[in-house]
């Protein structure tokens, strides 16, 4: 957190800080509420959906939003867009959130180990990190999913292979600072086993930055999933996914602009919710 | 440490990275358990096609020898032969490189032209309305898929307003410029949220330093202080910010080229994905990594040239 420094007036430095903290708590609540609603919509998709998301109805194809019975209209095969959007959220949110779990764990553990032990282990891990970050994120994920074959399983593997490096770098940096602090020295001096120092004492102090980063990582991962769907490398059709919905809609841009527009807005709202949570977390918990 | 020694040391650190990149790209086809030839050609491939690929890739040799052969070819600029086009991947890449380079350059220029004024405006009116408005850009922008942004720009600026071509690269320099503006804008807008956020932060940091206070107390006006004094120092750190994020920008060209049917290397790679043309996918992935490494090197070198303090650390 940045503190506005106005020389000589203690109150001036305190007042804007608390006000900002309160304001961002609001942001955190708004973000959590928004994201909660999205998750709820995804879970309750079978209840909320007005139609079967893969049921075709060619007689009622490409209806405009607001048409009777079809809240957001229908696509080129007459499938209900509102229902497809809900079922798409099921896929995209679930894969987006689940896909960051293993990179989070692997990156955090490697970052802990790398920062704590240093030496050749640190050098090796950091060289591997250097190699992975040399590739543009989307390019490597797309190439790996292609090599592994399209589908959700490949997405999990590819995101894990690429995503762990960010957590590793963040946690390593935190550990380098934390291990010189007194509580870490004390734990060391009292002869505790290393794994206990690492996971019981160090981890709770360094994991916050990784958690904050994971919010934007979920956004990045959802973008990757949607991009893969757009390129036809995502969930195989006819299962709805926001990316493939945009791809399907692109060819009707001139006549039915909303086909490609609506799913994109869903992605943007998801990103906004997570960005609000991340910003809120920074101001709520980050003491710097 | 003098400048030359810094550059030399930086060049040496490239060796393990380049080595690692070649390893990763090589092992991509071995990710899936089983016969890589079957993986590449798909399960419907004929036995003779699989056998031919075996011979071509040298899959019957031990893995370390396959890698050494791959590395040897690589060092001679040989990235293998495309299955579909029956010509060398290197020549296919060089034929398609121009639009991608145009796109990256246009993207960087537009990103800077959009981000710098916004960041300066936000930093100099800190916590006021303009600042708050500009700070919402990353919140909304970071979750925006680049390809969707491209489609929206086509819809608004090409189909509705008719100002720019919706796809292709055109012929002749003038048409190239007209064709590259929309894709360039798409790539730039994907980067703007990141750039604005870090530029604003570094400007605010600089604006709090002693020499700015001195400049202010001398009675210089706000525009002079911000543009003449602060921006110059903030620019150094923004070069680094731009360098760090160039990987992101280069990555987004891939899908943006697909949206605008711009026949660059990204488009080549996407087309190759549909045709299961592995050597092209492999070659372009490698090229993208080398571009990022080269840009990072240039960033570090120019950063050290601009700011002597960097060399000491």
C-alpha cells in the first residue's frame, strides 16, 4: 500500500490511507459478490437455463435478443444463447479455477525450496524458469495443447507446465526476504526440521503474494481457455464454451453482431470480478 | 563494471536459456506417451506414412541422438520440412515474417502513443476524477480477450464506419499501413492496461523524489515539471516495463493475425495447427521464443546504456 507522504502532518498520512482501505474493501466485496454470482449461475445452469444448450432449432435460427422465449436470442443453429452462456460458464469457470491449482502448488513449493536452499538447486530451478518465461504465454500454451491434443485434459497439463513459473518467482522472492527475518532465524536456531520451518513458519508468511497473483492468473487462464476455444483447440463441440461461441458468431458480424459480442462481455465481466478481488486483497492484507 | 563487460556477461547468460528453449521445443512431440509419429499424424494415419515419418524424424535412434541431430539442424537454420507445403519451414517463416514485424512495430508504437499520455494525465492528477477513471482501465482491460477486442474493432471501425480494411495485409506500403492499423490497435490495446498501470506507478514514484520538489520550488509550472523533468526519468523504467511485457505483446499477435487474416507467422502457425503440420508449429514457437529473448536482451542493454546504476548491480 502506498502512503501519501506529506511532510510534517501525521494526520494527513493516516486519513487517506484508511479511507482508501475502506473504499477497497468495498471493491473486494463487489468483486466477491460478482464472482459469487457468476459461480452460482454456472452451478445452477441446469435450473436457470431456459433451453437445452445444444438443442438445435433451425426454424428459429439467429433470433435477435429479446425475442419471445429467447432472452438473448439464438445462434446460427437456433440454440438459445442465454442457456449456452450459462453452460459455457460451467466449463470456462471450472477449468479456469481448477487449472491454476496445480501451478500454484508446484510453483509455491519450488519457490520455497529454491529461495530457502539457494545454491545449485536454486540455479537449476531459476534457469528452467528463464526458459519457460522466454516463450510468450499464449504461444507456448497453444503449442502444448496442440502437441497434447485438444481438450480439457491437455489444457490442465499445458497451463501447469507454463503457469508454475510465476508462482515460483513470486514465492522465491518473498522467501529471500523472509528467511533473514528473526522468526525464521529463531526457528532455525531452535533446531526444527527444515520441512517444518518451510511449511509451518515460512509458508503462511509468503503465500499471500501468490494468492493475490492467482486472481489475475485465473483471468489469464480463462483468457487462454477462451482463446483455445476460439481456435478450435478447446472443449470439443457441441459443448458450449465462450470462446467457440465467439468464433461461431464472427462470421455473422455484419448481420448479427450480438452473436460474437455477448460471450465476450461475459469474459470481460469475469475478468473484472477477479481484478476487483485481487485489488481488494492487496489493500486488505498487503502491509507494504 | 564497465559497459562492455556488462553486455558480455549478459550475452553469456543467454547460452543456457537458448539451450533450454531448444530442449523444450524438441521434447514437445514426446509429451504424449506412445509413438510420436502416430501422435503427429493422428490415429487414422496409414502405416506407411508412420514409417516414413519415423525415418524422417530419426525416431528409431536413441532420444539423445535425435536431440543432437535436431540441434545440429537448428544451428544450420534447418527447422525441418512442412508436411503440407513440402517446403522448408525456414523459408515459409521468412515469407511470412514481414506482416508480423509490421504488426509488432505498429503495436508498440500505438501502445506507447496511447499509454504515455494516459499515464501522465493520471499521475499528475492523482486521486482526482481523471486518475480514478484511468485506473479502471486495467480492471476492465486485463480480462478482455485480444481476439474479441479485434472482432469488436472490426465491427465498429471497419464494418460500421468503413474506415479500415477488415482483413488481409493489402499490397504496397500504403495499403500495408492501412491494413496494419486495426490489428496494431488490437495488439496495443491488449498491452495498454499493463503499461498504463506500471507507467503511472513509476511516474508517481518519480514525482515524489527530491529533484522534483526542487524543480517545483524553483517555481516551474506543472507541465514543465512533469514533461521536462519527471517523464524523462520515468521513461527509463518504462522501457524496462515495455521490454518485460513485449512477450505478452508478441504472444497476442498470434491470435490477432488469425482474427484479421493477416498472413504473418502467427497465422502460419494457426493454419498449421489445423493441418496438424507439426514442424511449422515447432518452428514458429521457437521463433517467438527467440524474438522474446532478443527483445529482452536489447531492453537490458539499452537500459544499462541509459542508466549507469544498472551496470553496478
